[in-house]
């Protein structure tokens, strides 16, 4: 009899695990059932703001593989609109309900289980009060609902985005692109706390130049509505009129089901897994994606860094191991990029506050340079900030804010960080040069030189 694999969650991590397991084991040897609460599988959640904002024409362009592809080409029994409500580790079965069939109960036995149900948006009590016109942006179903609301009659005119992280600033731009007047409310001193304050200030200036009304140091306390439809956001200052409210307050691991089943959680709230993505102390149970915690390769500390890049890699590792191979997930350094209109923002490694919290003594170096030779058409400025450890000179983190061709310069910095390079070693990196692509001294190298100076290296 074939061994039975059940996957909970049909997006990046879950379907990567299922696909890798199938590549190594036939349907006669391993039957695979995947439960997905929504209607879609293997899609780009990161692309939702660009579809909502009109830069991507068709929702289906965001879908990498539809459920039918997994069923027909991979022999994976994908069951969409099925929500798993219980995991019984003793009986080795999951309990799901068919959401479009009156919540009909389905019981599915398993030999191997992959828990990959991602993360959920942070939602304060006022956001769950049942008022219409309030949206999180976590799944493609969420994006579908938000897109439909923007297309309704009468067309919304005023948007309030609550929270200024990646999703918040991307959705604020999307609302501007849709022709709405946008207010971004951020409880902290400025948006983009994912970079240091001096770098975040550059992003704030660009958001204001887009016409976005930024309200910082402000907490949302509730909603005003008419006949159950949002009309304003209440704050600890004054109400802000709104026809639509988008939540960008961050996300947390979706581990309610895991906690009930007795799976171990770490200090970040994510599921504890080993390097092979096995749930610690639970034989035959694997977890991957935004629901797990990882180890930061620089600080050595457990972190929850929910990124699609990590989810796909972790799912792949789990699937290889389930399929009889051997693979490990080596940890994370938090490399991420985003775009605000024509401004690109990137980071890798530790921020200054994170380096402090991890106990590092470090210096910072900030430089302004151009993406191309200064005389070449299209040359524009970018700002790069590096953190380097005192004594060793090891790179600890990097941030970039700039325009064309700025963000992807984070990649050589991420490679240097991954390999424990010092900033002195980085000065000698053999990076590509031609006037259309870089100055003779690439901005990465200029920043490394300045970090060496800050360290007092002779």
C-alpha cells in the first residue's frame, strides 16, 4: 500500500514540498493530498499590490500552477476550499471541512504531514468588527475581494492604509495608482521600520511626493460606518474619512491549529523545526513557510522572517527529504526588496537596532553614489548604508535606497554577508563595470571602502 502524505496549505511552501516529493516518488509509492482553504494554489502574494494597482492586468498572471495542473500533471489530489480544523497525531489523521458543501466533514489519514498554512495578518479588535470595506492582503482571495470592492459602484474615493511596512507602502502606492486619495497611518515615528530611520526618511519623502498623506505617531482606535460599511477610521487624534481601509500591520505565524495539535512553538511564535524542516519531536511531521521560525545566520537567534523566497526553499527541502533524498535549510539573513513608485528599497542582514540587540559592537558607513557613470544618460543617485563589526570588520548588514538599478545591488552584499566576508575583503570584489551599468567604483565598493575607514583600518 502506498504511503500517504497530507499537505495543509496550497501555496509556496506546501506545493513546493508536494511537488518535490512527487518528483522522487511515484503515485504508486506515495499518494499526496493537499488541502487549501482558498481557491488558488501556488500564486504570488507579493504581486497582489501590483495587480490591484493596475500594473499587472490579469489576476491569473499571478498564478504559477493552478490546482488542475497539480491534479493532472503531478498526481496530487488538491482539494481547494477545504479548511483543516483539527490534526490528530495519535490517530494520524486530519479533519477538514468542505467550505462550499455546507462544511461537510472530511477525515484524511496520513503517514507524513506537511504543515504549511503560512501567516495571518495582524488584526486589532476593531478590524474584526464585521464592518465592510476593511481588507487584509494576505492571500489571492483577499486580493480578489479588495479588487472587487475598488470596482464597485459607487467607486471608492478615499483609502486609509493602516501600517507602513512593505505591504502598507506598496498598497498605498496601489491606491494612488487607482486614483484614490490616500492616507497612511503609522503608529511609529515613520513608515518603513524595515530599514534604519535615516534610510526610512528617504522613503517617507517619496511617499509624500506621491501625494500620500502620512500620519505618524498615531494609533487607530476604531471605525465609523453607515449601514455596516466603513466611512471613517477613528484615531487618538481625529477621524479620517475612508471608503476603503487596507491593513498593513504585519503578519504573524498561522499556528493556532499547530498549537492545538501540540506542535512545539519557538519564542517568535513560529513552529520549531530542524535543518531538514522536521517538526522537533514529532516524527513524520514537517513544517515550512511563513508558519515556522528560522535561525538568523548573523545573529544566531531564532527569527520569523515571512518571505516567499524562504517559503519556496523550505518547502523544497521538506519535499526532498520526504521523497527519500537529503537536504537542509541553512538559515536566513533577511534579504528583501520593495519599490515605492520609482524608489527602490533593499536590505539584508541586521539593522542597527537588531545589531545592538544581538550584542554586536559595530560601525556604520553611509555613502551616496550613482547607478551608472555620472556622465551617462539615466545616471541617478542611490544611498547605501553598511554595518560592520568592530574588531573583525565582518559585514553585519546593508541597506539601499535609490532609483533605477539600486535595489538589486543588495545581492552582492547578501552574498558577502552569507559568506562572512569583511568589508576590507569586499573592497577587492571584482564587480562588473561599464558606463551604462556602473561607475568605475561601484556603489557597493565605495560603501565598503568607507566602512573600512570607519573601522580605522590602515
